[in-house]
C-alpha cells in the first residue's frame, strides 16, 4: 500500500492511544487540508500491508487504529486488511473520509472497508466551516458516525459521544 506516514501514540485522532495510518493519495484535495502532502497518489512510500500491521501491533498499550489520509477509501482493500487485523487484536477502528457515508454506500469497492470500521468521520473538509472547537473533526459539515449501525440501517447514525 502507499502511505504518507504512520504515527504511534496519537491522542488527537480518536479516543485513547491510537496508531494512525496516513494513506497517500487523495482525490478530494480540500482547500485548507491539514495534510496536503498526502494528496499526490505517487508520493509517500510503498509498504507491504503486513509490515504496517506488524508495526500497528507492536505497542501493547494501543487502544485503536485510525485510518486517515489522504483518502483511505482510495486504497480500500489494504485498509480493510489493517482494520480486520486491528479488530482481531481487540482494537477499535476509526476512519476519516472526504466522501460522505451516502456516497460510500454507493461505492461497491468501499464495502469491505466500510464494514470493518467502528467510527467514520465523513465529508470533505470545508475551510469556510472550519472550527477548532469540534471534537474529532475539522469542519462543521463533517459527521462522526457509528459506522456499524449506519451500514446496518443504510443511513447516517451519529456516534454517541
């Protein structure tokens, strides 16, 4: 898979101590994005998914994994493998996407990853709706969703925070 970077011990990309995978490549290219270096799909570095999983599991204190970007749904198969391995290890999985849940539900290739996510933060970052007071998101249009329940119901179900 192509990644920009990984981070151990994040406390800002979801609850608890998190391992974060910043995927490389983003079709949204949101103005004001805080990760513009992840936009170029030819940037970053190529790593075997197994290597990312080994690194993710190397810290026994990790509470969960966050898939960020770039756009994780631009590499849904690799990200789904990471999410499955996280669940098998008892970790929760959060994912950020510039696509809305409704759009992802219409993308057949997104289904395997979408069904492995516990919490989805969806929607593009909109600079004109930016807020530094929002928990887990950068702009007011973005939603923090219970991905499992949303997939079951076929509609956006807010994550109880």
